[in-house]
């Protein structure tokens, strides 16, 4: 085993899968002790221990750090539902959708376990160990070059975003290519985190810029940069000490505060930015939008308690799955395997070859499978999905749905395995896997089956091209002689 991946003494603790396992074991034990205070003590205890089980399954020295994010983010949506039960003072089976919510909760936990098993079977023992040079390449990259690479990726992302709107038939590949910024951020963050105190001003500056740019749109993706930084810290195996613990708590507090602020203002902000309650087209200037948010932040009129509950209920996505189960119990989907058929047809008929292909609208699927009221969704200018787990349930029932979930997870894991074994520096491997898993995983269980299947195949195709033609250019530029870079570089 490469010494960088060898077990560490306690005094030389590193942030890696081993550290995560120990942390979540402690969290799990604590939650087991707290379970008597929950209306669903068994569900609360088992859900609390599940992250440790998942990390034991997928964790290895060569597993990309983004895999932990991908699965644990979906676990958090299930765990949020039992926490909501404590706040509401009612058990899962006694909520608005009745006993089907409890069934949806257990089906979700079973699906997460199946996803972890799929990743273990595909990844463990099959990833190519990095050489010492590949493992430490990020420590030799120059911060100025990495910052320039980040700026270039921002430009590329903006161009891809424009083209995805200008050429709707090619929106998927352009969106996938736009995630090249994730790779640039991982490379930059890893160099700073392992650079012995150099470049922290750059890192903080990038954090501020990414947070501000995240608030510029309707969906405020400010959380992304925090996730990139956290995953990079695990991938870089940074030394874990008191300073890092304090920094982690501080950044976590900032993220939570931003999330609560956005939750409290997003409805009014979207209506202000679009001039309508049923649109996603921005009609106000960037300066006006920031002025509006600034006034909201400085007014002090935010109800933090209400925002916290709204954030919790928004994160918990089990009720919609439960409503789908209830509908299927009474009125099963008449078309056999319709969700998988629609999904495969959507993937195998690219729009640039089939311009008349009808779009798959999440809200229409929601109305059909959950008999849902989309009034609130349309009023916020957003769409709503039942999620890929619910769609697998509609097609295959339980436990048959686990076969569909396993198949999807297996495809995702195969793509991760492919890029995690490329002959490039370790942090580039980690960056590509994070870019792919974040694109298909940032919505968690909410993503629809066609979008998940199509997204993973499209990102594989796009990133294969980038790896083939773009990586050699990037690496050659980063490795050019110092004399070519100029003094002070």
C-alpha cells in the first residue's frame, strides 16, 4: 500500500474514510441513545447507524471521496424525515399521507444500502493505485496557474450555459461540459489545503465569489462550493487537528445560515427577479437582485424558526414517495415498466437527432403518479419530481424496485471506476468523479429516473472527450518549466 494511504496514528490523524467511519459510528451511537425521544425510535436508531454501515461498505483507500457525498446526501433526505417527526410530534405513519410514508422510508433505506453494495462490488479491489508522483502532483502545481485555470473554467462554464440555452437540442452535453469548473476548484483547493499555509487568501476569495455567484440565479446554488471544499479535504487526506475542526464548524455555521436565509426569502425573491409567479426567466438586473437580497439580509425581519422548519421539510423528500405508494395501491400504473421504457427511450433518442421528441416533464409525472397538486410548485416557478426510487417502485414494486436501483447504481459506479483509474494525477481523478456525481446527485433522491440515467451516460461521454483531449493540455501547461512562467509566478 502506498504510504500516503497507510493507517495513521492518532497523533497523525488524517481526514479520510477511516476518520469518517469513526465519526459516523459515534454519531450513530449517540442517535441510538436518543431514539427513545423519537415517535419512531426504531426507524430513528437504524437510520442513525446507516451512514456507518454505508461507509464501511464503500470506504477504501482508493474509493473517490465523492462517493461518500453521493450516498450520504440521499441518506440525509431520509433522516430529515424522522427528525421532522420529532418536531411535529407524530410518527411517520400518522402524517398527511398515512402509513405509506413509513413504507417509503424503509424502502428508501433499503435502496441506499443496495446503492452502497453496488459501489462496493464495482469499485473495491478494482481501482488502479496511483503512483507516488501521481499522488502528490497537486503539491507541485503553482497556485497562480491553478487560479488561472479556475478563471478559464468560469469562462468555459458561462459559454456552455449560454450555448445550452441557445441550442436546446444540445443542452445536456453543454451542461455536462460546464461542470469543468468543479475539476478546477478541486485542483485549486487540494493545492491550498496541502500547501502548508500558502494560498488561503485565494481559497477564501474563491469561496466568497462562488457564494455570491450562487445567489445570482433563481435557485441559488451557493452550497456547491462548500461541498466541493469538503470533498476535496477528504480526498486530500488533510491533517485533522483542532484548527481544522474549528474551521469546519465555522464554515458549517456559515452554510447553515445562508441556507436558512435563502429558504426564508426564495419565494419572494423569485417573484421579484422574474416579475411573475409562474416563470423562470430573469427580468431584473444582477445589481437589482443583489440589492434586493442585501435589503432582506439587513432588515432583520427573517423568522429563523419558520425558515428552519421549512428547510427541514424541504430536505425531507419521503412524503412524496409515500404519496406515490398510496396512489399505486389504489390505482396501479396501467402501462408495464413505463418509467424505465420512457427513460430508455429518452436516452436512446438524442434530441439533436430527434428534434420532435416530446420532453419528459417532472411535474407531469408527479401529477400522474402521485396525484399531486402542482399549484405551489408552479407558483414558485419550479418543477417537482417524485424521484427515481418512487419511479422504480411504480415499475417493479417492492422488493423488485431494488433491482432497478442496483442497476442504476451499478452504472454510476462503473463510470466512477473508469475515471478513478485514469493515468492522471490523483486529484484530477477525484475532481472528475466529483463533477460527475455532483451533476447527477445534487438533487439527491429527487432526480427522476430518465434524468439520472441520461445524465450519467451523457457526462461519461462528455468527460471522456475532455479526458482524452483536454487533460494532456492542462497537464502540459501545469508542468512547464519555471523559467517559462516568469518571476514571481
